[in-house]
């Protein structure tokens, strides 16, 4: 069986396959550059594990209080090394990225403090955490004030407005690296470093937290290496490599991370408690695999951008633009387009391929959300997935793929679904 026959057996017609191959012809050099970045980051991870003297004892399960958990402690040493920070908190007790962000914010903000977002409205689920949308136990309920500065029309930072927004009560600045459910650019580490430098120039003692979700290992440096005090993410995204079944990480200064540990467990206990329950091998091996998994996801994102851009759809980022995260937004213009795209992604999944995604009311979102996610780990968005809120401009956000080949199949199946529904036509 040749490749065409393999794709046909997986639901991709010859015209869609050949169109995809024509798009790929122009991407070889970019894919080579992605592989070189993965090789660089792979070496960084290996060096960190060697320096921490990771051994078989690190994989032993602990229960109860988890006192003297050498595997847990060395994993945090590895994360601190990889991210270039003084300390790290990496725990299965952190349930998701939103939880990790909540811990970091609530640990480092006190009543009367002010939180500033200089990059516009935060991601949907964080809005209830902050209290932008009222919710029990939000930061607003505990007396933390919030203000934001919107991005400029071109997606850049409004530096004069940011300067005016920072004052004596501004305790912490939050920067969301990835676009979330918005069709704005994601930020490079260099851009984030410039913004941090500007903010600290206005108020030297201000803390800066970066939501690093979807950005890990895309570039050589992480935001924590350009003076972010805290850098936060989820293990079922990039750094878990598709193997971590749960968990999140917080890296940064020793003082900030210690406060996060006290908030996650209890004052006086901090990082001393928290059993690993036998899942540390997946954390270690997932981190080891993460650079190559991220490389495959990046190739898939670029392929999706170029494939749909040539068909006349608006894509963010554009097919030729530099990448700063693994998310690819495609504006489809209608709910029908979103349904068709997600139907194709789901049909390419190894798990739940027979399910057709439909919009539903997900916790933490104002609008109904459609999500294609046939994943081994529930909600894992480093695995092949596509989702988006049912609202104009009706954009889907495609990400992941544990291998480039699975990402490629998913993208072609999404296009096949769009063609079959009469929502796009292949070029002659």
C-alpha cells in the first residue's frame, strides 16, 4: 500500500491529498528549521536531567503526605534548570493550566493589590478567576482590583497607556503569551522580554507572570529567561509530551514559587507535602519527549495555515509568519464551517473517532464551545485537537498532534469534511 492508498483508507480523497502535497512542497526548509530547534531543546532537557542525577529511584511511587519524595524534588530541579529559574513547583495536584494560574495569582496578590493585563482581555476561563465575570472565590471577592490595557489595532503593545496604568498599587502584571480564543498575534519571547523590561522600568518592584501555555519549546528561550518572575503552564499541553495524565508547573523566583507552594498545599507545609501517586515516570518521560512532540505540532500548525490560507481563509498567524506557539487559528465564517472542520479532526483521532463534535456549554465560558479532541488524555491539547467558541468570526483553534503524521492526517480530514459539506472548493 502506498501513501495515497493509506490516506484514502483513512478518509482522504485523492484531490485533497494531492492538494496537501502541493502545499508541503514549499515547507521543507521551514520544517528543517523546526527540527533544529527541537534538537537544541532536546539537548537542554537531557542536560538538565543529567545535572539533577535523575535515576530509577526518581520513579518510585509515594503516598500519603509524600515526605522526602526524591523523584518529585528532582523533577522540580529539572524544570528549574530547563526554564532557567531559581525554583519550580511541578505537581499532579495542579489540575489544569487555569488552576496553575489561579495558584500563582492568589499566592502573590493580597487584598488592596492591583492586577494589570497589558495585553487585553485574558483567556475566558481566567476571567472568572480574576472576577471580570463574577464568580465565587474570585480575586475580586478578596479585594484584588483589576485593570487592563488593550492591544493596539496591529496587535502591538500600547506603551503610553501601559505606563499610565502602572501605579503604586500595581502589584502583579499578567502576560498571556498565546492568543487564546482571540485572533490576535501570539507573542515571541523577545516581545515579552521587551514588555517586561518596560514595565519594570516604570515600577521596578512589580511582579510579572507569564501564562506560557502552548509556547514551551517553540523557541530557544522561555519567558522565565527574560526576567519574568513567574512562568506558568499545564502538563497536558507542551511540556507533558502527551504522556503526563494531569498536572501543571510554576517556575520562577524562589520567593514567588514558595508562596505558590503555600497556596497549593497550606501555610507552613509548602513543597514538603504532595505524594506523586506513581505518575512521575510519565512526567519525566513526557518532558524528555516534549521538544520533538512540539516540533510535530508546529509542523502541523504551519501546514494548516498554508493549506487554508491558499483557499482564501484568514489564518492567524499567516502561513509565512514566525511561530511563537503551537496554536493555529482559522476563521471559517460560520458555525457550519466550525462544525465541519471539527468533524474532520475528530474523525482522524485514534480515540472516539466515531463521535461528531457539537457545541455545548463548557464550564468557564460564556459562549457555547465546540471541541474535537479524540485524545488518550482527556482534554490534552498537545494531542490533535481543534476547538473554539461559537461566536464571530467563527474561528477554530487547531493545535497538537503527538506526531507530525497524525497532525497532517487530521488537517487533511478537516479539509475533506469542508469540501464534502460544500464549504470550500479546491483550486484547479
